[in-house]
C-alpha cells in the first residue's frame, strides 16, 4: 500500500477530522464569539467593544516589531508569541468564517494522510514562515492577522500529496498546482478590483512552506528525503 493512501476505516462513510484541526478551529471560533458578542454588548460590559482591536494589537503579527527585533537581535517572548497567535485572530466574523471553513476542509483531507502532529507542524510552520516572508519582502509596517497563511500551508500539503500521486500514476505532476494557481489568480483579480493588498505574500509563502515541510513530515517523508539526497 502506498504511504499516501489513507488507512482503511470502518464502515462509517464520513471520516473524522483530525483532532488538532478541530482544536485550531474551536480556538478561532471561541475568540470570534467573544469579539462578536462583546461588540454587541452581550458579554464583557462596555470594555468588550474594544476586545478585537486589543487582540489584534497584542497578538497580531507586527511587521514593524519584527523588523526591530531583527535589527537588534532581541526576541522577547511576548512578541515571539505573535508568530503563531496571529493565525487565530481575524479582522471580522466573515474573515474568520471563510478561514474556518477552509481550515476544516483542507485539514480533513491532509489529516487523512498526515499524522495529527504533522498537520499541526504544517499549519503553524507555514504561518510562521509566511509571516516572516511577508515582513521581509513587503513594504508593510502594519499588522497581519488571520489563519490564511497556515491554510495555504495546508494547500501546499494537499498539493504535495497530489504531486506524489500524479507521479506514481505517470500523469503530469504540474496539475497538482492547479488549486494554488486558481487561488492566486482570484487574489490578483480582487487586487485589481478593490486595491492591492500585500497579504498574498504571506499566503504564497505559506503555501511554499507547507509544500516543503511535507517532504519531511509526511508519512515516510524523512526517510524518503534522505534516500533521495543520497542518490543525488
């Protein structure tokens, strides 16, 4: 059996979602529920109106803060937390809803092939890598929030699985990158229509990191990578 074929399941026609994906989704959902209910005055009193703004300022990934840490070589723990915490804070309820749906869908597919810890590494590692690339290669000095760099990392893992399967069947492996090509085209169209944003840099970098990390964390990936390197 190929390393990339999901293990046989029981008669249940619906495969469960990886537990780590559920945890990530619930964390996003609980935070969004607090922000939304607080802004409507249902919880937290008057101060709750500013919960979202405070969370974005305290836990969003700040390009300016990152560049200062990079320049001075000082890395406070409270700011290192931003490398992953920004993934769970969103600008709006709609922003979180779209991210949550994509996280569940892609997390389910990748989780059927990868171990739970590998899914976590791809999501969080792609989030970290995407944020760093965004800060280094964009002119932004603002704040990055939202799960999309991590989600694009899962798209990278999804593409990696397809890339291997297409290679095993002798088909054109370039087809594995159809999804990321389509998503980048959609972002380009939205940028033209509504104004260019630089978040796409973090998303694209997240995809690349997710694809590369899959070489190591996929089933048999590390052994396969070492074997390939020995023969080159």
